[in-house]
């Protein structure tokens, strides 16, 4: 078991019965330092919390026991389900965020995160691909953990979804219609409008998708790279769904 510093927050409640614990949501604290973030996550008036916080130098704090429902995701949605707090574990990464940063995530912090993800997915049987960012489950409100978060490195350790697409393809034949892009984003898990019109909400969803999967390109517009990445991820998501139904 990973060494934890217990730093209890009063901001939690029982998990509702009948909802599986099957996701992990990653956040950045968006604050000047870990001490201020811990204080906020333990302040009853803030009404926010997370199960864990990882200091940028590596130490791991446990604020809420994962058997309880912490208050980290807010209004949220993924893969057809709302209320992500009820089914997830929330991990805060001590980081300056978009407000005080940008700041990369140091190796010491990521090493603790990998070990924690190994432990949590094993103990609770959470599928390793169901590790997402706060922005993925709340794309209209949130940007964390942001485009500097090393999702690719995380995927190499076996956590989260990833596509191998990193450079824009030479051919433009992969283009999708707006409606097809919206449908693909929904099939991957995002709450995206399905109108065929590239409105503000679609742009926001597309931009958080790009922060996660194609951080070289943060336009909010479905380029060839976006479309190709979406198609590759759809293939991965479909094969995961098939193996799940195969396993029953
Ligand atoms: Zn967050």
C-alpha cells in the first residue's frame, strides 16, 4: 500500500446504493500551493473535496475515504451517466493551473499518481480506461487537468484512453461532418449537442477533447487531426465495449 498522509475533510457523504464505483477523475488544484488547496478542500464552507491530493513533490494526502462520496466533479456527465461524484474517486494534483500557471506536472508527482491508480483500480476493480479529466466530464465549465497533463504517459502505464494520432494526417479524406463529430464525441463519452451546427457548446466540448487527446491543436474546431483521432478512439471504445459484453 502506498504511504498516505491522512488529512480528513468533512466534505463528503455516503455513496448512494446501486451505483457502481467505476471511474477516476483527475483534477488540478489551480492554486498557488498545496497548503492553500488542502485548506479549501477541508473547509466546510467551500463544499468541495476530493479523495486524494498529490503534492507536486510526490507526497500523497487522503482527505476522504474512497468508500464515501466526495464533492469534486459537480454537475457532470460521462458515457450516458450523470452525477459522476457518486461513481468516482477524485484525485487533485497540486498545480498552478490555468489561473496561476502554466506549470508542467513533475515526475515525482506523476510517479505517485501511477502508483495510486494501480492501487485504486486493483482494490475497487475500476476499469483502467475509465480514468478521465474533470474537463472531460464537465466540458462547459472546467479545463482541468489541462493540456499540459501527460495523458500519453499515463496511457503507456495502462490508464485512460489514448489514440496514437499525434501529427496531422497528409490526406484530408478523414473529415467528418459536424453531426458525425458530435456523434463521435458522444460515443466516446462526452455530453455534446447533436445538432449538426458547430455552436459554442460543441466548440467547448471539442476543445476539451483536444486538450486531452491532441494538445498540439486547441482550436475547438474539428480538424483532420481531430477527426482522425476521434475515429481511432471510437474503434478503441467499441472494442472495449465488446470485450465487456463478452465478459458479461
Ligand atoms: Zn477539477
